[in-house]
C-alpha cells in the first residue's frame, strides 16, 4: 500500500502491516491533494506523539519519512510540496520524535537538518538547539555547551518560549557540569528572574524544568546531579510514556 500516492521505484513496497495512516486517501495524482495529505498526516502524527499513541506516532513517522525519501529519490518532491513546506514538515516530525521519546531518531534527523538539508536558517537553528539539548541529556556537557551557547544567543533576541527556556536551562546545567559555576549561577539567576511561558507537558517545557532543577542541585551538591536516572524518572512523571525510557537509547 502506498502511503500518500508516492511513486515507488520498481520492486519497492511499503509494509502495510504497521501502517497507522493507511486510512488516508492514496493514489492521488494532484500535487495539491498530495501536499494536503502529507500535512494532514504530519498533524495526526504530532497529535499521537503528544498523547498516548507514541508507538503509532513512531510507525507513522517512519512511513512519512519513507514517503518523502521516495519522492525525493524519484525527483518528484518539488512537484508535490514546496521546499519551505518540506522543511517545516521535517521540523514537525523532529518535534514529534522528541515527544514520542525516540531521541536517537531525533538526533539523526536533527543532524541532517542542521547540515542544511533544506537551506532554511530557522529550521537549521531549531535542529541545532535539539542537538545541544539531546547531547546534554546524554550527559555529554562538553560537546553540548559549544552548540547550546550560540543557540541561546540567537534565541535571546526573540520572544520567550519553551525552546529558549530549554536551551537556557541546558546551557546553565552544562556550564555547572564543566565547573563554570559562576557563569552558570549568573545564567540561572537571569533565567529564574525572566518571564516564562505557562507550564506545559511538551518536550521543551519538560527539559527546561529538568535542567533548571539539576542546575540548582549542582549548586548545592556538585557531584550529585546528573541527567541519568533523574531524567528518566522525571520523564515518566512529566508526560509521554516513552520519553523517560528513551534516554537509555540515545
């Protein structure tokens, strides 16, 4: 079964046994219709990932990713969806992977987007923020900090939001993990004094709270706060059946 009317290469098939989006219309030859189907599919995936159907969300993400690859391989991507819209859909798929707890897949997609897959500066910057946060969650503060600091500088020029709060908290924690207590404390104080968006159970809101808490713990006991078991426990409590356990697979 073809997902959204993709033009398959000779002998190629998409497994329909794990096809949660199979109920969507297929076989369309209209680029407008195919574009609408892709957008509808991504919107459905995001809803599943943010809810309780993470397994379906991840299966659907694989379907859509495969669909986009087939269209690109056969030279029909530009005929189906514009460059900017394809970049936006990829960013939404990345966010859905984060919500569903597939952090290893999210890191791979973020790395591809960060390398300029769509030459979209905003999507590239978003992917870079995700890479920095995931590295910090994996306990690799030394690799994360050089990524996070430029991201925070860029985000500081915009309105406060969950992505900025998460990057700021992760940067603070990374600084303190590397012994840069004075800088980390200053950034933490600035973050605590700034306006923040309303609480949410999304990935960025969750990571912002986790890293802010770990940074405060680092101030009291520098050796005790690490993003291992603490992150996993908080993930189970903070929304998403997979998000906490996914840390072990990063």
